[in-house]
């Protein structure tokens, strides 16, 4: 590979050195409670461009800016009442809010949009790292674009060693799926991406909130139009009422000499935490087909099924 970068590995003991790299305009991956992030100074355009090239991300897909205190929200954006309510209820936590941006946020962070996505992670090491960096940190998930998000140091290393300046090693994220993304610039507010905070919980706080049913031509969150979360194996999704078809389908593929894995979903946080790891482990084992039966889309099930639908290349009714 051209431009090989020596990737330094950090732990909580030398997190100061990782923060120094951020101040020098470099890219450092760090753990959060959702997935690992690929961070750079949110106000440094050159640093931001390094994120996009490291993960081969399309330029129009905006980044989330991570903060370690609520005062930073005022610096980055024009805050509103709904934002104040959500922040006091769910931060720090797996909730990203979208607000009108201020000039300090470069368009390269927002993919050219007038709005900015902001989140305060509920993760001690991540908060310390942002505070020590002394600047808000723009960070997409720490994976090569299109691949499953990283939920361990090993996943980050596999995708990004040699492409970024550092990786902070942490424990396994407690949630394992990305944050919920809520657009607070629209009336009614919209849940653009289901995640760690459920739609049900959000509705209890903002009753008028609606679930955005995104399609490629009604793009609200640019990230939603790209293929996502995909292992190299072909993911085939069986809808809930598809009966016994999944076993028959697996046997048929086996007869054809294909290597098949059935992943059994459950509507709980443990399943969320393991989903991306199961995808990546399947690749390591050389699995060619992953068959998955849908679960109901309530609570964390909505986020689990959102990721599975995006990873799927075929849906069977
Ligand atoms: O849990 C998470 O959110 C993780 C951790 C690292 O914080 N981050 C993450 O980032 O998932 P990323 O870049 O993989 O996903 C960000 C999502 C994308 O779907 C993007 O389109 C959307 O947020 N987004 C960012 N800024 C936006 C904006 N101004 N308007 C609409 N959508 C936005
Ligand atoms: Mg991502």
C-alpha cells in the first residue's frame, strides 16, 4: 500500500499521547459504548480529509461530532428546546442529535449540509480522550466503508492498521450497534437511524417524533443510501412469516457445496452486542452464505433489523 502509516497502539495508560496526535491533526480510533470511532479534530479540515481517505468513505456522507461536555454543543450548533430535553435525558449515551451548524464546523464534516450531528458517548475512556484532545472529535465508525462496524480492537486493526496514526484499545462496547440519530431541524423531529436509544424511549420524551422511512431518493441522512455493514458472505434475510424455508434453503446450499451459517437473532442487547462480530467471524471462517430469520422490530429489535436489512443482499418472504 502507498502511504503506509505506522499505527501506534494506545491504552488508558498513555491516552495523553493519543490526544496529542489529535491536536497534531492525525486520525486516532477510539472505543465508545456503541462501536469504535475513527476520530480527528472536528475543526481541522486537513485532519478530516484523512478520515475520509483512511476509511474510503464517500465525501457526501457526514460525520458525527463527539463532545465531552454540553457547553460544546453551543459552540458547534444552534441548540433548541427538543435538543435540551434529549440531552438532559439521554446524554452521555447512544443518541446523536442533528442541529443547524455554526461556522466553526467545516462543510467537510457535514458533507456540505447546513446541519451538524453531535453526540456525547457514555464511555469513560472516550470522554477522557475528547477532554484531553481539547477539541470536539469528528468520528465515523472505525471500519472500511461498507464493512461491518468495529466492536473490538481486533476489528479496527484488521481494517485500519497502516492507514491511521493510532488506535486506543478498550473493552468490548456494551451496546455494539451505532447510536440513534435524531434530526431536530425538522418538524416533526425524525429518527433517521435507529440505535442504542429505542424509538419507544424517544417517543416518551418527544411524543411527535416520527420514524424516517428512508429510501435512496428521499435521502435525509446521506449515509442511508450506501450499502452498509456487509460481511463478504452473502446475507439472506427471511421475513418472520417465511415458515421453515430457512432450513430447506440451508440444506440446498449445502448440497451445492456452499459453506452456510444460520445466525439466530434475539430481540435483546446481547444480540445487538454480538451482531457485527458474528458477521466478521463468518468472514474469517470463509462462510459464503449467512441466513438470518427476522425478529420483531420493537425496542432494540428495530436497530438490529435495520442493520441486518442493510447488510442483506436478498430478502425472502
Ligand atoms: O454510535 C455511533 O454513532 C458511532 C460512534 C463512533 O459514535 N458513529 C457512527 O458514525 O456510527 P457513522 O459515520 O458510521 O454514522 C453517522 C450517521 C450516518 O448515517 C450519517 O449519514 C448520519 O449519521 N449523519 C451525520 N451527520 C448528519 C447530518 N448533518 N444530517 C443527517 N445525517 C447525518
Ligand atoms: Mg458507519
